[in-house]
C-alpha cells in the first residue's frame, strides 16, 4: 500500500515516535508499504523553521531517505485541483497534500480531522 504522511506524522517519525499509534508504526515500518512525504511538507517545515516557529537541525531530505520515505513532488495537476477544492481547510500546505492524495490516489496518514471533509482516503 502507498501512504502519504502529513507533515506532523513525518516530524513524529523523526522525533516523537511515541505519539504514533501502534498500527501506524507497523504500517510505516512495513516493507510492504511505500511511504511518501510531500515536497510541500518540506516547504512547510523549512518556512516554519525560518520564522522561528520550530527548530530544525537536520536535512529533511536526507532524513526521509534514511527512513525510506520517498519525496512526492508537487506538480501542475495538483496545483490546478487547488482551484476546485472547497475551503473546508484553510491551511495551504494541507490543501496541497490533500490535492496530491486525490490526484495520485494515495491515502493520507494524518490526525487532522479536516482531511475527512474531502474525498481523499485518511489513515
């Protein structure tokens, strides 16, 4: 199964794995699953770091690679879908992750309840 992790899930994988439910840990660690991180999550983390909201002392791309998480680039098809998504969720980074989930048919692992308001599958 393919899984697109939301930004907070990626950060928990790195620094707070105890916050992940056991079934999620199993899914993320299973070699049978392909784990993806949106390039927009990297942008979100770096912007929050640059404004002092969070402290990042690692290379997100290197860490993703070390954890066998593939970066999912954001492209024109996903950008076009943003114009059609209802505004249930105002966070632009989450909207971009939702668009990627819908375009690629990849379920999103998130604790954000607003993702359920869209047609994407949520884990």
